[in-house]
């Protein structure tokens, strides 16, 4: 009996010592998602566990099954409480049902949780994965919350719909500063900014102005500005010329998929979505329902997202251990069907077999590919936005009409009769092109007219705008929208019409 008691005491002491030696497990919310999501999530978690990742999984539910329960968000309400506890979400791909009424889970998560920075490294694995760009190694940092992805759309007339592009100064400052900090802390050489400010002078113009302002604080970082169309073309043709790229939401969404594809396969790319209160890690590909359940999907994108998650949690040794083993697996030619090449691959494997291959190589590293090195340290914080002290003055209004009873001159003469000397009709545009006065007969017009009333000098009162609208309404004209015109320190805060 004495021996037994002593053994139990020794075992308890050893167990307590072991618990002290083990790292504290970081809680992580885990959503397998739809389609191939559960398969690749299982493979990913097995690899992370085998590598000794100190994480505790909290299962959460999103996607198709939640939609079927009648929740249009596709998100189980319990997910929010889980993420508030864990502050980290590892998410599989999600299917959004076709047709209207269903919200994108990805967009909802990013916007609700304030995940303002989407970080997508894209590098080639030449000669083990086919690519035309052997020296490609770039990072796309995409603004993740605003731009056209605000999702504010309207059908305004029988012929015209609109989508609002919202770019804010605080949003620009957060993502641009994050991009500069990322570039500096990872010893990258250059940060490129891609915008379309030659056309969208106010929205994209703001993004570029903020980039210029913040660049002055980082003299050690080389910078460049490219118009987004030629910029994307150059990334597609010569990605090795780029290092880190920062850009607004829509452009970033497009470019990151282009970069991932030309690196070898979209299936190899993982991404991090970083916010102040939480972060989300995911593969960039979709749920691929056509191959779901067949066990052939490539888990690499989600696995590399999991590696980024470990680094984010400060578990850099585990992150490097998994990433090194993954690179060794790729070098050894153990490939899933999407990247398998009869001439260069050695063994075609399925989802779980690929995970097993990575586990077998834990402790090994690549012989030709660049070994990973993750930088420890705290999450990058962003500075508070500057408060504007510009003088804002109301100087007019753009009135948008649904009208199809004649041509531009007919509408212009009618509106001039309703205007006052203090607030005259300055011009009418159709689809952004000036058509009155002095329009051109070749210009194609729809039933959607922007009619600008602007004071010749000085400001106007809101009451004057309301009086104008009452006269327009009394004349039976269908106004569908108004946009007030302001100057800021005397500079117009509104665009001109093409041809003006």
C-alpha cells in the first residue's frame, strides 16, 4: 500500500511538473466551412497538433448549414462570443448560396470584426511547382473593409444602378501604416502603391495622398506609385520586380488572386486578416463543392494560413517547424492532383496523405527552397488618425433625376426656369459626361441625369437647397438622390463632369 501511495504521489508530482513545462494553450475558434473545408481542416489540425502547436480548438459553425437554418448571414450567433474569447479564427472555405438575400460570410466577418488588413504572401516554388516566374516572392496587403465592398448598391432608374465607393481617411491611414510597418519589420526592400487616381481623383486620390504623407515617416523604405491597370499587368509579367504591394479593397482582391495563380497555384496560398480586436486566417480559394468528399483537395492553403496563425500567436518555432516540413514535402515531389506534374512530381497523394507526408517530415527542412523565418513580437499597432481642421462650406447640390421626356436641352431649359440667381443650374451630366449646356449630339444618354446647382460665389444655406427641391417636386420631376457640394479650405470636394 505504501508503495502504491508513493507511486501515486510521484505521478501527481510528475504530472504537475509536466503541466508547468507545457506552454499555455492559446484558444482558437475553428470553423471547418463547406465543400472541401472539413477535409482540409482535418488535415491542417492534424499537422499542427503533430508539430506541438499549443492551441485549444473551439469549434464554431458558419456557412451552408447555417444558411439552411434561415440565418441569412451564414454565421451562427455563438461564433461572436467564441471569437471575443479567443480573438483568433481559423476558417475553412465557405459556400454562399446563389441568388439574392444571402450575405457573404467572408465580407461579414471582415467588416464586423474590423479586420482591416488582408495579408497574402505569394511566392514561387520553382522548380518543384510549375511557374513561369522562378524568382517571385511578393506580399499583397489589401485594405479589407471599405471601397466598393461596402456593398451599398441601389437601382435608381429603369436603366441605371449604382454602387457607392467609400474611401475614408482613417481606413487609408490604418492600412497604409500597417503596410509600412510590415515592410520595415520584415526587412523588405520596397513598398508599391497601386491606385487609379488619374480617374477617381477624390477616392483613390485620398489613398495615394495618405500613402505619400506616411511615407515621409519611413525614409528607409523605398516606395513607388503605379496606376492599377499597368501595375497589375507588370505584376503578371514581371512579379520579381515587386516586394510588398498595398492597395484598396477591390484592386487587392483581384491582384492577390492573380499573384497567387502565377506563383503556381491558388491552392497554395493562405492569408491573414488582421484587426485590432481579432484576426482570421484562411485559404484564399473557394469551397470547391465539385470535388468535396473525394479526398483529393490540396490542404496547403489552409495549412499555411495555420502557420501564419501560429506566428501571430507568438509560436514562431512551431510555425517554422510546420512550414519547413511543408517545403520539404513539396521538394520531395509529394503533390496533390492540382499541382501534380508527371515530369517533375514523384507521388500523387490525396488530402490526408499529404498531411501525413508533412507530419513525417517534421524536423526536416528544404534543401533548395528558402527556409522560413518568422519574426517574433507583438502584433503591429496603428496610430490614431489625425483630426481634420479644414473649413467645410456648402456651395451647392447635385440633384439626380429619373427623366425620359426629351433630350438634354429640354431638361436644361426646364431646370433653368426653376433655379434662382443665388443657386443657378451650372450643368447636366449623363453617366458622368457633360450634356448641357454645350453638349455633343453623339453622346448616348440614359434616363439618369445629374443636375448641378452651384452658387457662383460664397456659400448657401440648407434652406435654399430645400426650397429648390420643393420647386422641382412641384414641377413633377422625379428626383432620386441628392449630393450636397462642399468645399474644404476653399477646394472643391466634388468631381467635375467629363467634358466640363
